[in-house]
C-alpha cells in the first residue's frame, strides 16, 4: 500500500485521470468476477465444512462431509468407478478419433468441405436435441437400430437399459460429438510445414513414417490441449446421461457430477455437494498437472531447440 501511495503521489493529473478512466472501464468485469466467480468459489470452500440445507440453521462440522463421503456414502465409490471408466475410455479414444478424422479431412477428399461441415454439426446442436436424436436411435421399441434388427429377425440390443451396455453406448455418443476437436486438429495440420513432408519423402519415408514422425510430433501440443480439455469436460459429464438414462440402470451411468447435483438439488445437502465439488477439483487439478509434467517427454514445440 505504501508503494502504491508513493506511485499515486508521483503521477501527474493526466495519468491519474487515465487510471481512473481505465478502472471505470474494467469495473463491470471486476464486479462480475467478484460476484459470480470469486464469491462462489470462496463460499463453497466454507460451505464444504458445514451442514447446510437451505432450511435449518447452518452448522460447522469441520471435515465431517469429507469423512462421510469417503467412508459412509454408499454411492460414492460407484460413481467414482463409473466416471473413471467413462473418462478413461472416452477421452483418449475421442482424441484419437478426432485426430484420425482430421487427417482424413485434410486430404484431397472429394466433397471435403461438405464432410467438414457435417462432422462439426454435432458440436453446435444443443445437447437436449442430441439426446433426443440418440434416444430415437437407441430406443428398444422404436429405435432405428433395433427396428432394423427386428425386421431382420435378429434380437434387439438394449443399449441404454443394460448395465453392461449403457456406459459404452454413452461413449459412442461422446465419439460422435468430436467436431470441435476435429476443427482444432485441422487447423494444426494445415500449419505443419510442407517442407518437412518433402524432406521426409526425399529420405525415403513412406506414408506411415510421415504420419508418425512428422504429423504426430508437430500436432502433439494440440493433442495435449485436447486431452486436458477432454479430461476436464469428462469429469463434469452430466447432461447427456441425465437425459438419456437418469443414472440408470442400477446406477451404472450415474457419474460424479450427477451424484453432486443430486446431493445439492434433490437432497439439499449443500455442504456435502460443495465437498464433492472440491474433491473433483483436486482430482482434475492433479491429473492436469500430471499431464503437463509428463508432456515434456512427448510434446514437441516448434520453437524449442
């Protein structure tokens, strides 16, 4: 404060006027940040150490919510397993699918612009509309796939009503909605210098060698980006399983975010919900830090020597 006061005293009137004008211009953002970001974050930390249900008086219970989550919550480890299963398969598989699709769309494919638009459409369709489409595709009675199987005299496939098939069915939907990642990979592929491919060809590299030793290293920063964003989004998966299965059958598609939401808005256990949110934050932060820590071994940045 002393340094700031000293600097303010040394500023001319025009500089002070410019400072005040600048603060007035950024004040809407500062106010929004304090009200909608900083305050909710800080208050959720406080609430995670309390028992609070909107109705009765808030009670400080220290680590009670955290101890209950790990030792007494019968659903907690089920949702952790479901979430790890879903994220562990869908995110790496989604990145690989998007990367291969982008490589295909980066070739001299006939109708390339049309296919690029088609693959991006799922990313701009509202999640509720996507859920209705997939409900129509997966439905046991009137779904497109099962109606076709029934017409062929084959047994139907209970995509969303089978404990074994429900999570894989949701993973397929995740792979279908990789349009944004495909566009990002396309931008990265078009930025790879042609001279590298020409040099590799002169050295006798075939198509696989050019892909593995040129394309993949040059796109590795984008692969890392899509992995990080995929893991962050995967741990927060909520809307699609909530609309399609409601967490069933037998809680096989109840993911972490859904368990958090139910504690907050069905059971009104806001303290426990805040504790669940902070546990998820710590896990995602550690996973992200691990990815960045190990990225030095497999991510290549063009500016590095």
